[in-house]
């Protein structure tokens, strides 16, 4: 039963490299979501539902339930997957996300969700400003520059379509969290600005998580605290 890692926005599988190299297990799959340093399948509309369907199909090819690990949008998508297809999930671990009707989108998300404003943001992308925002949210300078370098027109288009499909994701998907049966671990940064830690506490309650681990980190805790995250995962999987 492999561990299956899913990144968020605007990331790729490289988010997980510092964590994976510290894990005791080697049966690991870390995917790139369509449009995130990877091709976009024909007919793929980059909606939140399309990404969940893509993940379901991808995990079905594994042939057995997986231990999901996810961050940010990857966590939102895999929680939805776990609520729809519990047969595909042995366990779930993740954070940096909220599926809560009472949680407002952060300011940058609202720009991406606004027709015209979102297109202008990516058409004239201020990479220095994006890197600064990543630094403020807990990324290192090297990681911020690497993340920004991966952002291209294809990724920007997918981000806009994803966020515009998710205006009401909390209201639409929060009720389904009650259907999740897999053992769960919520990992979150105490200093997360886009998703404050009280949202992690609410999520842990909604999915009846075995444990909530709050790290001394911002939103990018897999990059800031890979040792602590790897320890939490190793302990969770062995319990």
C-alpha cells in the first residue's frame, strides 16, 4: 500500500522532496497535477471536480488503497476523494487547507476568481511580488524562487479555472467530510496566514482525525519543517 503525495497551488511534486527523503518507507508516489509542470489531458476543464476525478483514476491504477498525504489544494481534493471513494484510501494525512462554509477566500484567491483580474495577474506576473508573498507565508528564499520559476501560462490558466470552480467549495463539500472513514492526521502550521490554525482544528473535528499536529511554521510547513512532518507521518503510519 504505497504512500501517495499530492501537492497544492502553485506547487509541483517537488514540494515533497525534503519530507520524502526523511521517511522510513520507500513505497512512495508523488504526482504532478495536470497543468502543474505536467500536460493537461484533452477535454480536462481544470475544475475542482475534474481534479478529483483525475486523482481517482490515477489511484485506481495503483491497484490497492493508498496512504494519502496532501497539502493545500491537494488536501482539499483528496479529502473529497476520501469522502467519495473510501475504498481507495487506507489513511489520510494533510493540512494547509479548509473545507468550511464559514472560511472566506484569501485576497489573492479572490483576484484569481475575478474574471479579468485573474487573467491580468498571470499575463503580467510580478514574480518578485509572488516570491515575497511565499516568503511571508513561510517559504525560504530558495524555495520561493524555485516555486515561482515553475509558474507558466498553462499553470496560471489551470489555477484560474480551479479557483473559479470553487467559489462555494466549503458549502458544497463540507457535508461530505462526515463520510470519511479512513484514519486521519491533520498537520498544519501555527503561523499559516491563508488558513489560520482554527480551521485545522475544525477540519480535525469534521473528519474525526486521530491527531492534530500544529508545527511552528507558516503555510509551507513541508518545506519549513520536513523533519517534524516526517516524524509525524512515520508515527501515524506505524500506529
